[in-house]
């Protein structure tokens, strides 16, 4: 009696191309461009919240529109 577990032939095969979940940079309306745009939007939103929290003035006041 052995404690070895059977392995299937399919689990030992290596795919010929590496799988990547990262979108590739390209021009236009691509998933990569949307991902970068979303990240910058999140950073800008948090920055504006911190600006208002630390100064007590909103964005419009900082821009001189109020």
C-alpha cells in the first residue's frame, strides 16, 4: 500500500503560450486605456477629498469660482 496519489497526464502539460490577464497598451478605447483612466480618476477623487478635508474649502473655492 502506497500513499502516492494518481496524477493525470493533462495536469503535467505546460501551455505553449503564457496566459496573461494584463491588457496590452494600445491607442484608442481599449481595456488598458480604460483601466488606466479609472485608476487616475480614483486617485484624483481621493486627492480632492483630502484637499477639502485638510483645508475646509472645496474645489470650486480653490479654483476661484465661488
